[in-house]
C-alpha cells in the first residue's frame, strides 16, 4: 500500500464512491473547496492501483496552528486493516513538518466507528453540545503533535 497526494482523477473517484462508502447521500462532504483550495495536504491510500482510502485535511493558521482532518473515508472492503491509521499518521507527520502543534477532527454524535477509531489513535474526545450551532452537537477530537 502507498500513500500520496491527491489528483483530480482521485477527487472524481471519491465523489463517485462517497454515497456507497458512507451508506447514504454524502456527496456534499467532498465539496470542491477541499480539492481546489485546500487540497495541498490531502492524501490518498492506494493498493495495486486501487484507491482504498482518502483523507481530506489541511493546515489551519489558527492558534495553535492545527492540522485539521475534514473527512476520512476507507473503502468498505478494506476497513480494519490500518488504512485509516496510516493516512492519519502520514497527515500528522506532514502537519508537524508544516509547523502544526496539534491535529483535530470532528464527527457526528453516534458515529461509533469514527469515535472508536479516533480514541484508538490517541485523540482526546469532548462532546460539544452546540459546536455546529444550537442543538447541533459534535464530538471534537484533538491530539497534540
Ligand atoms: C472510521 C474509519 C475511517 C476507520 O478506518 P479503518 O481503516 O477501518 O481504521 P483502522 O483499521 O486504521 O483502525 C485503527 C483502530 O481504530 C479502531 N477502530 C477503527 N474502526 C473501528 C470500528 N468501526 N469500531 C471500533 N473500533 C474501530 C480499532 O481500535 C482499530 O484497530 P484494530 O483494528 O487493530 O482493532 C472507517 O471505518 C470509515 O471510513 N468509516 C466511514 C466514514 C467515517 O465515518 N469517517 C469518519 C468521519 S469523517
């Protein structure tokens, strides 16, 4: 398996498979801004030429400087084989090299797979009741680099 930066062909593939990988309408999650404007640190995992996972993340200039993972998705037939872990480790390395002091991600309350995954990778988890607006709670994960 290899990881590498994203290309337009990869982006087109992700948009085409997203609904299937998430089990429902999800196309908007991969908004073009995460490729065209923020795609410099986005990563792809590939096995024998097949795209098996992706991580749409970027470095935010806030204080502290943060590597933010907007969206990670692993091919359903390749889950629990450390593809997600590999993508996060690569992203964390790149974020650190770019001066980030922590990495961060959020997920919907009730996404148990994502919750377990982030905790397994050493993230601290806080449930923020109004994170995405009044009554719109999110799990907020952070890990120092
Ligand atoms: C969540 C997701 C990214 C995990 O990717 P993955 O490649 O399967 O995860 P890994 O194999 O690297 O898992 C690393 C560890 O995380 C934990 N973990 C991962 N998925 C888990 C799950 N569904 N349930 C419980 N623990 C889980 C385990 O401890 C695992 O180690 P182990 O397999 O040795 O026990 C993947 O299931 C996915 O794409 N889900 C749908 C999209 C999504 O919810 N994305 C996150 C929000 S943007």
